[in-house]
C-alpha cells in the first residue's frame, strides 16, 4: 500500500476548510432568501389589506378593522 492510504484513518477524517466554507455559503444563502421572503410577504400583506379595504368600502389607512362591527349612532 502507499503511504497516503496508511496515514488516513477513516475515524479521524474531517470535512476541513472546504466543508466549513460550503456550510458558511449555504448559511448566508438561506439568510438572504429568508430576508427576501420577509419583504415579499410584507408587500403581499399590504396588498391584501388594500383589497379588503376596497371591498368593504373603507379607507386603506383607516384604523378600523374590516372585522370590527360598526358602532351605530345614538338616537336622541
């Protein structure tokens, strides 16, 4: 056998620097994808609220929720 095959013990082999770099790149990619997804979900939520406000006839910036019951005016 060659000297290289004898010096490598399968119980002591580690991923090394290349494995560390790959894991770091994957971690950064996941972080960027999650950040981008959060921005897109925020935009979708705003569009959904605008559509709901138009459907119910309320102002989109109104504090009232579409689910909140309207308070009737008191009669004298």
